[in-house]
C-alpha cells in the first residue's frame, strides 16, 4: 500500500501544472527548481524505499548481512520523508496536519525506543535452533 500511494503521490505531483516538476525532478535528487531542498529530500527518501523493496524481492540472492545492512536504511527513509512533507506540504502547518505528523512521529519514536530496549529478537530463533539440533542428532546416527 505504501508503494501504491507513493506512486500516486509522485505521479500527481509530476502532472500538476502548478509545480511543473517533470520526471527528472521526481527521480534525480535536488534537480527541481521548485522547492529544491524539500523535493530533493523526498526523492532521496523514495530511492531509499526502492532500495529496501528491491532487496526484499531479491533477498534469496543476497546474504543476510547485506540484506539487513540495506534494511537499516528504513531508519533514514522515514524521517527524511517526514522532513520532506514538513518542508513542502501545502497543509503542513495546519493544526490537523501537525497533529497527525506529531502522532506519527510519537508512535515511531515509541516503537524505536521499545526496539532498542528489548534488543534485536528473532521470533524464530528457538525453533531454528531446535531444528538444527534435530538435524545434527540425525546426521550423527
């Protein structure tokens, strides 16, 4: 759903006659004459998200370490996207939009704190370990 709505956002921005962006501005960071910094940040956030999606699709061809390293980009893509919205959104400073943005930032902030406090847990670690032990016992026979 994120990709569908993001694609819709980009296409409508490109075809909007007021902004006169063009596809280059949507794909090349900081190449737009219109709100250069803010749109450039949006392009960077989009490209980070594309890297995350593409590496998810080819995860089997990548090692786990490479895949995981690239997926750390998620922690950069989202805040850059939020800053993009704060800088270029037409309703950014309206009370309702500030409330939505603040709620999203608070929710993600709490999730990051929870993640850091609980550590990196693998919900399948125990099952994977039991499976490996069973395989090792079977091979030892």
